[in-house]
C-alpha cells in the first residue's frame, strides 16, 4: 500500500467529522464543564477543551430552562478553568 492511499484526505475528513459529531452529542446534554469525560478518566470537559487546543468555550442557551443567571453562574464557576469560558449573548460576534 502506498502512503498516498493511507493518508487519504477524504478519509481523514470523514473520520474528523465523525469524532466532532460524537463529542458534540456528549457536550450538548452536559450541564456544565465539570462533567467527567467517560473515555478520559479523571478529565472534565474543561480539561478536554484545553487539551484539544480550544482558545475559549462559549456558553449559550442550548436548553430552554437555562437562564442568563445560570449561565453567568457557570462562567463565574469556571473563571479559573484551563481554557477561558465566556457567556455568549444573542447577536454577539465572537472572533475565532
């Protein structure tokens, strides 16, 4: 097998999309960044975000019952997280 066959761009794109989708499915239902990552014993979502090179984590209303005050409390709680946590507001533009 040639290197070009092993390092197939389309395969890497598909594999990356699958991994991101799997992570997104886990993160979508998590109440906060202190949740333990099942496949990384001893790691929280904040630890994983830092390890993955995230420049920041944005909290937003993804659940109807989450209030602005709840988001502000989470941001305060994670002020010392290994990756900066910001509270995203409606119509706010975040530079990436």
